[in-house]
C-alpha cells in the first residue's frame, strides 16, 4: 500500500455540521475514535471499513480537506519533499498515536499528508 492514497481527512471547527453535510450529501457514516482528540472515522455508504477521518480543529487550525499517502518511511519522504522543492509543514514521529505522519506542501504550495502505521514493536 506504500505510495498510495489510502486516507483522507476533513478538518473543521464545526465537526457536527460537517458530519451532517457529508452524511447527507454522500451517505457517509461517522464513528468517534478513542482517545483525547475529537476525531471521527468516516466510512463510505455500504462499507464498514473506514477510509477517512473528520478532525475537530477547535479553531486552532484552518479548516481544510486533505489526502494522505501511506509511505514506508515518513522521515525519508520529508527529506525527499524538501529536496524536490516542497516544504515540511509539521511532522509527528513516535508521538504515541499509532502512526508517524507529516503534513507537507508541494512546490506549488498544495497541502497533503503522508503517514506510516507503526507496529507495536516499532
């Protein structure tokens, strides 16, 4: 699955409104994730597998929608991004969330995410 878009995220200060909007528009369903953040998994209509997430920014970040690419090594892809003229916006490695991830910008300034699911032994 590496180097494949495998997740998307909608981030908003109004997660209840976004849940209503996307639920009615596309038939998506939402399930609150465990943990301290208000993060809700998104499943497509007719699918039990989650394909995205709805993140409550609490007004601390701009609202956005972004795709995420699963990669083998987040640190390496961050270095490659910068070498190619992109920018690392934020990077979380080994933060206890179960994934290493980063938000990046391409050379045109477009925001996207990368992540690598960590195994329990990593």
